[in-house]
C-alpha cells in the first residue's frame, strides 16, 4: 500500500502524467456511464447533416443521428477493444517472454525464432488479411485480432528483463534453496516485471486504437457497434465531409478524440515510468 501511495504521488506531481490520467479517466467515465444516460441512436432524415445547435451540440450525420451521442457510444467500444487487445497482448507476450528467458536453451531459441519472424512481417498488412477471415464483430474478437501480431515486441522486452533478473541475488538464492520454477516465476520474476508490463499495457492500448480505427476506416472490419473508425468511414463515404460540407464536424470529432486519447496515453505512460522509478519515488518522499 505504501508503494502504491508513493506511485500515485509521483504521477500527480508530474503535470503531464496527471493531465494524461485525468483525460483517460474522462474517456473511461464516458465509456462506463455515458451509454446509461442516453437512449438508442435514432435516425431522423428530416434532421440530416445539421450543424451544431443546442439540441445537437456537434450536429448530425447523414441519417440525422446525433454526432455527440455517436462519439460517446464509440468511446465505449474504443476503450473495450483497446483493453482486450492490451490484455491478450500482455498475456501472450508475458508468457512467451518469461518461458523463453527463464528456460534458455532450445526452448529459448525456438520461441525467439518465432518472435523474430513475427517482428519482421509488417503488422498492419497482416491485420488487414486477418480481419477479412476473422469475424471480429465484437470487442473481444476485435481485441484478439489486434493482439495476434502485436505481442512479439513485448515478448522480447520481457525476455530481456527475465535474463537480467536471472543473474540477480534473490533469484540465485531461490535456486540454491531448491525452490520450484513455478514458485520463482510467480513470486520473484512476475512482481519484478509488473512495472514494465503496466507501462506497456498503456502503450499497447494506444497503438490498438490506431490499428482498429485504420481497419474500420478502410472498411475491413465487420464490427457491429459504434466506433470512431466507423464514424470516419461514414464521414468520408456518406456525408461528403472531405469536400467541405456541413458534415465536416462529423469528420473532425473522431479525429480530435483520437488525438487527445493518444496524447493522454503517452503522457500517462511517462508518468508510470517515473512512478516505478525508485530514485524518483525517494525524491518525492524526501
């Protein structure tokens, strides 16, 4: 608990990290509670492509649906997809990295061979192909799709962390005492790499948002729901927003949301790095 409080202090004292945390919290609140206070999106063709007004603060789309409500509902699916992508990526990358780094020998060489192959192939073209053959129609399936080719970099990083930890005194002591490998991994290695995992989880969420938006913008993901990428696709194909129509704000709204979310993730991840740095924590408590 004491370490947790110290970490929170470091984040809050870092202006960029505190700003990132606040913005991400707002997005999460939108995702959790926004849909509870709004009804179903209803088309109203008499209100097509309206500009901002008191009734529709961000105007309407080509079918008369409120842009702000679409953005709020899209936030929920954006956060869910990014969270599931982060979870699956962390799960696979951590498992491969720990097994590879701790086992060594032929197991290490084989897992790193697979990892290097995945790293050498551009991820987005692979995701484009996979999205055509996988039915990623819900946040869980979409998150799994994004993680299939996103774990390799994390696995290599965790392997490096484990190789360093293997030479540490407390791991050596556990080995000398005859502790089982499972005990060493769960009680010694995993707690030591949690800071690295936490920072990467935020960064993976950040990259997953861009990947999901890209796939939906190209119309390659049969996703059922609202999403910022779907808004961009409809803005470009259905409203004529690219040609300066009144629906321009319908195009700008998800773009601004993406930019703000990306900046918040970057700022918060930098704050997490500082929070897990023992030297900075000691200076804060100083």
